[in-house]
C-alpha cells in the first residue's frame, strides 16, 4: 500500500498598490516581529527545516496550535462528490488520511510574503493503484465521464484553471480563511469590495507527489510517471533529477514525482520544491510590479509622483537583494543537494538569471527615476527664477512710479529754489533726466524680458 504525500505550494499574491504600503510602513512590519515565534508547523518538513536551520530559516507559522482550521471532513465530502472522482469513476475519499492532511500559511516578514502550503495524505491500496493511475482513457472519454486523471483530480481540489472553473468546498474555504487572516495581519483597510488585499490567482499551484514506494518496482514507477506525464499541459517536459535504486526524482512542470522508501528524502527534497517554486513566483511578482510602476511613471511623471516612487523603488531594491541573499543562504543550508538537485532544477526554471535580471532592471529603473527627478527639479528651479525675475521687474516698475510721483516738475522747482542750487544750473536738464531715465529703465526691462523669452526652453 503506497503512502502518498501530495504537497501543493500556492504563493498568495498581494495587491501591488497595497503591497507598496505594506513594505513602506516600517511600523506595520515592526509590530509583527516576534508575534509568531512561538507557533509551530504541523507539516513535518517545515517543522524539521525550521528546527535544523533556525539561523537561516525565516518561515513563520501563522496558526497557533490551539487554533482550528478548516475541517478535513469537508475535503472527504468533496472527494465523495462525482465532480472529484478519478477519471470520473473512482471515489478516493476512503483513502484520505484525515489525521495527517493539513495546510499551513507560511509568512516571511522580510518580504511580507505569504505562501499557502497544503499537504494531502493518501493511502492507496495495492490492488487499486494501477486502476487509479490509468492513462488509457482519452481526453474525450474523460470529458464524457466529467472526470480527470489522478494528478489533475487532486489539483482541481485546490487550483482554479479559469474564472469559471469549479473549486472544492474545502479548497475554497481554505482560501477564504487564509486571505482573511492576511487582511487582519496587514491592518490595511480595503479600498473596494471587488479588489481584496490578498488572493490566489488562477492556475497558481505547483504539486509534488512524494510516493513512499521502492523505485525498484519498475511497474509502479512507470505508472506514476506515465500519469504525471499525461497530466501535464506541456508534454515532453520531464527532467530526471535522480534515478537510482534508492530514489527516483522526476521534475516536470506543474506536477513532480519523487518515489522512495527513504523518508529522509522527503525532509530533504520538500524544502527545495517549496523554495524553487516560491522564489520563482516572487521574482515574477516583483517584475510585474516594477512594470506596472514603470507604466504609472510614464503616465504621470510629475515631480510629486517621481519623489514618492523614488522611496518605493529603494524598497524594491532591498527586497530583491534580500531575495538573492535568501537564495544563497538556502543553497548553503541544503549542502550537497545544491549540486545534485537544486542546480538542475534552477537551470530549468532560470531562477538565478531571473534574479540577476530583476536586480539589473531595478537598478536602471532607479537611475531613470533619479535623472527624471533631477530634470523636473531643474525645470522647477527655472520656473522659480523666471517668477523671481518678473517680481523684480514689477518692483522696479514700482520704483519708477515712485520716482515719477515724488520728482514731479513742481517738486523739483521747489527743491531748487529752497536749496539755492539753481545758481549755474539748468532746470530743463534736470527735468529731462527725470523724464528720460524712467523711460530708459522701462526700455531696459522690456529688452531683458524679450531676451528671457527668446532663451526659454
């Protein structure tokens, strides 16, 4: 009777605009430090990984041990439904291990990232395994039976392929529960009812089937690999990571199969599967956020917008660097599995090159914002200088007006007669100076304003 652990990794996406608030407000993250340190994971590999790599692991368990989760009995009811019969024929609810099936909401406060990890345990009877893993039915026959193969049937419990795709009651309840919890943790009010803070997008979920059986059983191994291959949307995408008498590790695309009797391999390979999938997702998430930020800047490149986004882009630079450091630290933690397993998977998904690309992109984007802000500041300074010039002109015109008021003809004549400086002087000359000097100053001002106008950008 092969025991199967089906691990599903579903990164939870946070609305990009509200994510900026989360990473920019240090007080929110600061309040969460130490909040979940006493919580412990129920999923075995998460529990052991945190215990062995306490200095490297930043996984936080959101659920306290006394908190109740969505009942597994609801999952059993879903499997009893004809909508989730394997190949539309087989009810597998009786093979579900209710006690060990569980899920965890994994939180990394450095990135304010959440990942839903689901682990479904099944105990398949030997005489039913071949029947459940059968790949003989065609796509038309599966559609007629309204069923799916063994791998896709379990995927349909948790993943929506399209907006109209059905989801199990248990899967939907888990989604709602964890998203509400994230909303409560973040303390950000919703801007609109149709755009939640956290959500799981369509076609989001990567599955690893840990089969507790000997890979030397060629028939059973071939049955699982054939079912895995047929379940994939992209055919012929299998990469054999390890194939020996102890373990067979097949890395496909949406599904992966690891067959071994050595339980230690589960503890070693499950963290790698989780890490590679979540890292790949968040690299793509940051790329999408930066593209959206770039479009926002192109649509509105005001000085105020540029100044606010300069601070945000610094946060993204920090997050991408932390992601790179986290990737390097993880490779140290897995030791020899880095070369034997991780590098083979990484080269297939181009995770490290994507990290380098994201780092380069965000650095260039930062430089672009700085240059754009400098140009806006320079334009603003020129406008201020022009305004000051106009104000100075107005002030000089005011002085000319004062000159004309106080140095009129009658005042000049009284001044000359009272002081006695009229001896040898020409009153007409003084009057001409009083007349032409203001006019000359006005002409100079007009000339300066014409020069300023012609030299404008």
